[in-house]
């Protein structure tokens, strides 16, 4: 069965960096686009970033563009989110999620649904 | 302020039918981008409920259904059960933002 397991988040000071990872299993990781989605405490869902199945395309929400970087290692079935220059408003539970469309282009990946989600990991940005 | 507008809350008694609306604009639902729906039970990750406007993943009861018309979409839940109490989110794509968008979420209370 599909499993997505995020690494532990943590508490980090504003302006510092943190890297999250997501270990995938139960499906052909290299065939699917992967997303990061976050949820601030008591708030709704916010899409963060997409990595295409073949590692060639990335897309970002405006709120994180230039600060966050999504990447993946298809040989080890892992997705990453490098978060730099963190702000207090980045405090959230971060989820990795799988697109349900195989070999989708960046545009079609962004239009498709997320059929599996990880359990989420809490990142707290605070001094 | 979310690009997709959902009512903050809806409620219904067991066995009743409720609907949750998701209103977009001419840069997302209104120009034909698909709508997907998620259920988030308290303290858990979201779960895909409806994809591509009106399709249910395997395992989702047929009490849940979706529709899209114009710049809006709706999620209907019939035969309400206590375990349906959760937050529900719609999702689509916005061509102006070139990104994924979510509704603000609707909290369903089963009375």
C-alpha cells in the first residue's frame, strides 16, 4: 500500500533553514509528481510546491518562491523541501502528497488531485 | 482570503442531506478546471473524497457526490452519519496564479 512518511519537523528561529524529507513506498515513485502542502495551526490547506516525476520541473506558491526549494531523489524514493529564510508565518504542519496522474506535465500535475498524503510534520518558526 | 470560497460551517442531523459549496471565478473553476474534494477528520491528514468534479476513489461511500456548474462546485453528503463530522476542502487550479488553490474549508457538524 502507498505510504508517505515525512521526517520530523521542529522548532527553528526566524531567518534560519530547515530541510524536510518524505519517504515514499508502495508505488512507482519515479512515475508521479509530488507536492508539499501546508496547514497553519487552526487554518486551511495551502499548496506549497510541486516536483515533476522526472525532476525537471518545479512549481511554487508565491508565498514561498525564492525561499523554498523542492527536489526529489528517484533512486531512493524521497522527496525534499529545503526551507530557507524561514518566517513566523511559515509555522504549519507540512504534508507531502502524491498526484494521481502518472507522468503528468507540470501543468496537468497542478490540475490533478492528490490521492495520497503523508501524516504531516509540524514546523514551528519562533524565536 | 482564499481564492475559492466555501461556507465556514454547515450542519445537519443524522440521516439528512447537506451540501457544501465552492465558489470560484473565471480564472479557475469558471474556465473549466476540475474540482477535487478532501475530507479531514480531526487530527488527521486530508483524504481524497471526490476527484475530477464527480468521481469517487474506491472505498468512498456513494453517499458522497460532487458536481460542478459554471464557476462553482458542490459536495453533497446524503444519509449523514456521526463519522462524517470533519473539515471539507475543495481544490482546483488557477491560471492567473499558475498554481493549486484550495477553498478555506467547511466544518461539518452532525447534530
